[in-house]
C-alpha cells in the first residue's frame, strides 16, 4: 500500500482469528460439581445434599485432618459428566419438611443451570434431581457425635 505521498506503508495482517478462538479450554468434572453444589444449596427448601449415608461419611471425613473437608462437602450429592461443549448433572438432595418438592426441584434446576452456564459457558443438557430424604422439624442431624474431646 502507498499513502498520499507515494511512500509505502506496512500492512499488518492478523493470523489465526481472535484470541478467544486460539487454543482450547477444558473444564474438569469437579469444577462443574462445585458450581452446581453451591447453586443447589442456595435454594430455599434444600436442607442438605447427598444421601444420609454419604452425609454421615462426609461428617466423619470433615473431622479428620487432610480428609478432604470443604471440597468434599461442596460436591457431596453432585455428579457431573462434562463434554467439550455440554454437561449433564445428577443431584441428590434432602428437602425441608413442608416445602413443595416439585417447586424446590424446579428452583434447584433453574439455579444450577444458570450458574453452570454463566460460569463455564457449557450448555447444561439435563439436571436430574433425586430427593433422598425429608428433614423433619424435630429430627436430629445425622452427623455422628465425635468421640474426641
């Protein structure tokens, strides 16, 4: 190219497209599980995540130094299958007594889909919810008492 004075000007050419298309991003199953677990717990009416047995083992694991504590409790009751552009989730929840289970399940599904799609860019193709228990008002927590004092 030449400018109005007749001098040539260098031409710059971008190679490879935009920066967003150069390279690949992979998201681990555990990342999606954490996001979904946090989003599900934010819904009113969700008492806990996971079955009674998994919550009991989790409570014991949380008390053991180096047992996985925070990560394990956030992902408890959540299983994700992550592909290149889509993900599917299975959640196991315990609901509070007196709430509409279908309303809580719908709210959990909406919250989880919104959070996962916003944070990861993945399309959530399904969120399967299994209600494993109902927390009664006078029921004690399932966590075992610690033998250590």
